[in-house]
C-alpha cells in the first residue's frame, strides 16, 4: 500500500489526483489490475468526474454547498457537520481499472480528491490488486 499527500487550500475544493494514481501504477509496474483509492478522513471524499471543463468541479462544489449548507442547524459540536454529510455523499473510495499499465478512465474522466473542511493536509491510500 502507498499513500499520497494532498494539500487543500480552501474549505471546499476538488483536487485532481489522477497523475499521482497513474504514477503509483507505474511504480508498482502494474500491467492489468485494479487500484483502490481510499480517503481515510470523515470530512473528505473521492469521486471520478469530468476534467475537460474546470467549471464542472466548481459546479459540483456549488451544488453540494447548496444541498448541504455549512450552517444548517446541525447538532455536531465540532461545527463541520456539512463536511461530514458531503463526505458520505461522495464516498470514501473509488476503484480504477488498469490496462496495459494505464489507468482505464474515460476520455473526460479524472479522479478527484474532494475536500469539504479545508484547508488541510490530507492523505489518500492506494492499494493495487493484480
Ligand atoms: Zn466533525
């Protein structure tokens, strides 16, 4: 297993980690298999979505903020209940297929670390299965 470090610079931000995951596949000399991308945090997540138009991730951040406002009369005393809800909406893991050493993603797909309570230094765990 390996881990990568992600530095978020805003409360809510999607960060493209595709190249780091591709580098992991190369370092492991993977030919064909699957990589699990796991986010070990309760206020961050991971998702796969469009990389062509950067407005897409901005729209997703905005839509999640609209669905789950930061102030919403929550009970959680830490004050970041919205971030916990968003983390569960995106999920903690993604799986990506590897074929001939390359991540098997759609043309417009990238893997995004989803920060919901930044700025923070975060960890993402990667594990290959061949
Ligand atoms: Zn909390």
